[in-house]
C-alpha cells in the first residue's frame, strides 16, 4: 500500500517516537500486500445517491479519525484526530464542510478528493449506524445534496459483497467462485458511475454490497483464500456475469445483450436445480402494460413465441391485435412485464421441466431465414409475394402480414422471419420448440424455468456443485469458455 505518514499536527516527539513511527509505517507497507503480491487497490462504491442523496451524515469510529487524500487507487494521510470519535459532513451551497462533535468547523470546502478514514488502519468506520471498511468521501450533486461514497480496498469490497450474492451458508468452494466473480466484475466496471463521483453502486445494478455487516467467517475465508484472483480471457481481465438459476441452459451473451463475446457461450447445465415459476395475465392486462411502455397495441387476440435461442430461451414473441402484430424480444417482454415477474427467458404457455427442455434441445430441427420472397403453389400454378399479404388466423381474423415476417414449415424444416440484421448470422440454426408456443384466448399463463439473465455462471448450480465436492476452478471453467484464473495486477 502506498501510504505517506504526513501528520499535519503539532505533536511533540523525540527520536525514539520518530523511529517507532517509521517502523510502524514500514510494517504497514510490508504487510499490506496479499499472498499473491497484489498491492492494495481502492475503489469508490456509491452508497447514497439518486433519490437517496444526503444533506448531512455522521461519520464515527471508536478509535479516532483521520483525513486522507485519495490518489492513484490508494491514499495519503493528511491529518489524524485520534481523540475525535465522530465528524459530521454537511453540504450547503454546494460546499461540503466537516464539523467536529462540538460543532466546530474542522474543514470548509472539503474536496471530492479527500475522505474521512479510521485513525487505526483496518478499523470499522460508520456512516450513521452502518459500518464499513475503508473510509467515506462525498460528491456534491446539488446545492444542498451530496452522494455518500465508500472508498474501500478491493479485498474488503469483495468481503462486503459475497454474502449478499450467494449466502454465507453455501459450500466454501461455491463462495470462492462467487468471490472471484465479484472481484472480476468490480475491476472491469470501474468508472461505471463516474459522472456521479463513484465507480460502482451497491445494488443489483452492479453488485449488492453491504460492507461490514456482510462479513462472516465463511465468506471472509473464501475471499482471503482467493485473494487477488480474477478471471482472464485472452490475456485481459473480464467481467464474470452471473445469475441465480439458468433453467438448465445458459445463453450465448449475444442472444441477451447483442454482442458476441468468446468466453460467454451458452452451455447445457446438468447441475441446475429445478426453479420453476408461473404468471397469468388477461389479454387486457397485457395490452395495458404494453401501452404503458409505449407499444402501440390494440385489443390483443393472440400471443405466439416465434423464435427461440439455441439454449431454449425466447428470442422473439409476436402479439396480435385486430390488424397487426407487435414483435418483441424475450428481454423486451421481461422489461415490460418485470424481470422479477417473468423471471427468465426460458418460458412457454404450458408447464415445462428440465427434462422437457433437454428433450427439446436434443430434438431441435433446422431453420432457414426468410428472405422475404414467398412462393405459393396451387395445383401446378404458382405466385410469388414479397410485400404485404393477408392471412387468416385460427381465430378467423384476417390480418395484414409482411412476407418477410412469416414462418413456414413442412414439419422438419422451418423458415423463420428474417431481417437485414440477420444477414451476418448463419442461415441454418436450431429450431427449439418447448411446450405450447401459442395462446389464442385470454388469460395467458407464462410457465418458466430459472431466474435471471442466464449469461455466465449460475449460482444455484455452483452451490449444487459444491455439495458434490467440486472446486471453484471446475465451477468457473464449466460456465466460462477458455478462461484462466490469475492474480490481478493493477
């Protein structure tokens, strides 16, 4: 750790005291690095921001406090106050001030590059009633509001994350895998919230972080025994995405977020415990929710899954009203209806199971992209169409449909809707049919497997692996393709 013991305070010391001070600083430097030789590396975690900005906050530590300057992912001590157990940070007119307990102003115009730290290194410091490692800094966002930020060493951050993400009672090897993923994700998302004065937030938007109250013997042990380790792909650290349950098969990242990445390939998950869910809506409820999300939808008459990804998750879904269809991706539908309601993209309109998913994947047919040219043959005569057709549905309603958006099958091969964006994909891809794919009457019930985006590691599965005796290396290699696990070198 790069700490400079620059105590800007009048202290009467002799040569002996200076020698002790020098030796203390030397020992702190010598013992700060991990077993892998990784230097301390600090990051900023947003604690109170958005609608939870603060106007003032009490910072306390039983062992006294210090003021530091943050620099180069480390810090230097500016002044120490071992006799002061609490400060209050307040903002007025966009300026942050630091007050002593007796109300005396200690600092005016407290810089965004300064922080309040414990006097004793490694002690727990509190913002209100919540304890954290590291220290606190502040970022003005309005004249009377500021973001509260925890400036914390990477390893202490990981300890504050792991329990919230996987639970301290999980098998040790599973907690180790989670610790490595948490560390990898953090260092690859630095500056994600830079515009608001911090690197990452403390919620599910980044990773759930609760500081000192998240520290348990098992999670601390897992973090310490994997200290410094992160996931590398082709020589670079990579964010290790994870979700709770993949439903039996993870997704290729491009099927969820659009860009292909080599280490995030879909894999069939033989360890996935059953996690099923269901949710029903009337067509009127679906229409109202779609309109609230700015989709132009009339009175819904049917809903059909028109395409699945190679993993079995829903790629596209068509919603018909009186005259037209509205096409959504599986992720768009989850956004409209709520990701904690439609918990995954692995769903159908009839009950499904891991066994039925695996059977569907094993029996996948072949599909060809629709080029937009449709030829109808009737008793030897034929006619080609390339624009708008009128078709009659099972419900008897006549609707307009673009030729390029039709699906046609002979029972073995399926021609599916194509678009210009599909031109770079393979023309032949698997067709997965999972349960009932179309619902023609209200209400409609979504039956699903899994919970989460389905990219990368599945937490339920690594817990199952841990109970069977597998180690963290096996777990991470199972879910991430062609990776290495190595110490992080800032």
